[in-house]
């Protein structure tokens, strides 16, 4: 069955590419005829295999020189093989390379069209590269959409789409309609806002995170329904001020954000529904060696809430743990 599929695949390729078929037929005839004649006219060639070896090395311009023509007839055969063989070999290899490229492009297009629940990173800078490496280390499928020629990262779960992040056509190629998360870090705040608007228009359910600096843009992003907006200036300003009171703040945040060691997680845990936050803290530590730090209820985030607060259905826990529960 495997051989039949292989022959069927080769037949379909040759059927689509007539030039490849003609070049292959010519090369086989050339190798067969030239090998036979070279074997007949060259006394130094002891076996037909040596003649075939000479014919192929001459056609491919390798020419090791271990077998060379001594007779006039052998030299004439060599001239014909060199002059005609190189051209048809070039045609054959060019068409074969085109087929491989087409197969690769079709495979990538298939992956894009069938990828679901993936993460899209819009834009490219040092922040995005760090985020990308973290996501890949956690096993996420990621599409990077950026107006750059290439990115210095290769991974089986990574697809790079070259294009403007705010372009609908580029977002379609990144399969934004089936994406679960979209992280946006534009070249400026305007590009970030335009990209977020396009994403919301094409996928209302995608969870969007943006990095901006202008307070007006922050307000605009929140109005269109962007869940998370990080102001770099505000974040680093607060970080600098708090580092005065918490000397080890950088080490603490670094440990939480690293892929190894402790990390912060957010998820719904129905097993704790109806229990108080104080009870959840105790049970979480006892069962999973994790630390409960807050509750997410709708759009509200309660960090270290009153221990008497009872968890409701659809509430999500914020907790610190070595791995996701």
C-alpha cells in the first residue's frame, strides 16, 4: 500500500509538471545510453556500474576525476553529456525545488487555517520576543504578526506572518477569528489602538492585552472592551517607588514571572464554590501547596479579600504555585 501511494504521489506530481517529467525522462535516457557507450568505447572502464557512476558525476558537474575518457569516442560522449546534461538537470532541480516550496506553503496555510485557541503576538520588539519565548516554553501555539522581514526564533509551535498588525488581511492570515489571546505591542500607541479595534471587529471573544503609554489611548482601549492594558510608564514608575520600601521587589517579581519556580495563575475552581476565601486559602495550601492571593469576579479583581467572602459560581482564583492546578 505504501509503495502504491508513493507511486501515485510521484505520478500526480509528474502529471502537473510536464517539464519535470520531460527532464526526468531525458536524464534517464542520457544516463542509460551514455553509460552503455562509455562502457563499450573505454577499455579502462571494467564494469557498467563504473560507467553509470561516471555519467552521473559528469552530469552533476561533480567530476571527481577518478574516471576520465581516454579515447576519442569517450571524449565525444563526455562533451554531449556535459553540454546537454547540465541544462536538463537544472530544469529538473528547479521544478523539484518549486514543488517543495509549494508543499511547504500549502502546509503552512493549512496550519494557519486549522489552528484554534492559539496566541497571536502583534508587533515585534524586545518585549514581544521575551513574551514569545515564555509562551513557547509553556507549550502554547503562537502566531507572530509583524511588519519585519524575519524574527530570530524558530519553533514547531511558532508561525511567523509578515504584515501590518492592524491590517484585516494580515489578521485573517494569522487566523484571528479562532485565536484565544491577542497580545499587542505596536510601534506606537496609535498602531496598537488600530490593531485592537481590528481584532475586536473580527473576534469579539478574543482576550486582548495591550502595551501603551498615552492615558487617552488607555481609556479608548478600555471603551472598546480590551481587558488588559499595561501602561509601561505607570508600571515602571510604581516599580521604582515601591523598590524603596521593598528592596527585593525585583527578585520577587522575577521569580513570579519566570517559567521556572513559582508563578501566578488564574482559573475557575468549582471544587471551592460555596466556601469562604479563608477556607480556600487553607485547602489550597493543604491539597496543592499553593497560595491563594485573590478572587476575580466578573470585571473586578479582589486581592487578599476578606476571609469571609464566599466564592460563587464563575469566580476565578488567583493563586501562586509551582505549576498550574
